[in-house]
C-alpha cells in the first residue's frame, strides 16, 4: 500500500507541474497536426500502392506522417532556439550564431513541409 501511495503522490506532483503540462500539450498538438489520428484510424500502409512514400491526394501513408512530424519538430526546435537565444545577450556574437541556427532550422522545416505539400498535389 505504501508503494501505491508514493506512486499517487509522485503522479500528482507530475500533473501539477506546469512545465510537464506544457510539454504534453505541445506533443499532443504536434502529433495531431502531423496526422497521427488519420494514420491510426485508417491503418495506413507504410507506402502508397505505387510504392512511393507520399500518397497523392488526401490519403496519407505512415512514412508521410513521420516526415511531417519531423518537419514540425525541426521547426519547433528552431523557434525554441531563437526564443532561448536571449539568454546570451551578454555575448552578442554567440547570440547571433544561435539565432542564425534557429532561423536555419525553421527555414529548413518550412522548405520540407512546402515540398511535401507540393508533392501531394493539393490546391
């Protein structure tokens, strides 16, 4: 009974932790935006019937879900790096380096997602 009580107290502490809730919210948001529910509900194949990773039209393959998830995560990491760059205000050169890295990641994410959207052929 003691172990269960410690587990419940630890779980309650985790649930009331604001940073944990924010992280959980971001994870759920990114998974739902990248099409996780579509892949799970429709049990999508890893590849399209033509053998490509990206299905044309409104269908979505499992690999496409992973590519979109990767794109969103890279973009979020880039934006987070830009946000955290202000910590290095005392060293402007390093802060600029960090901000450029964050902008590069965000731009790469945009290019990846834009390319995937173009391949899909949706207008």
